[in-house]
């Protein structure tokens, strides 16, 4: 099977076009995501926001059974 120069050049041109289009689309997606997504989605909220997560100190955990029962209920029921 002979590979002609013309066929080889078509393959090289296709690969270059594919890589170029891939890089351009990656750049466009990167630019759009940097403009659309917030810079820090986990920043402290402003206004009348309510904190819903309470960090539990390991030294002050006196009722561990309640947390285990709530976790078990969550896994069983999904609430």
C-alpha cells in the first residue's frame, strides 16, 4: 500500500485543523466560565443570610448517639 504525498498532506492538514479548533473551543469555554462563574462561591453571605451549618467541636460532643441516629435516618429515609 502506497501512501502518497497528497494523502499525507491531507492528514496533516486535518490534524492541524482539529487541534486548532480544539484549542479555540477550549479557550472560549475557559473565558466564558471565568465570566459566568462567581470568583469565590463559598464567600460569607451578605445581608439577612442565615448560617445553616454548625461546626461541632470534638471536645464538646456530649450526645454523639443523637448524631449517629440522625445520620442513620438520613441514609435510610433520605431526610
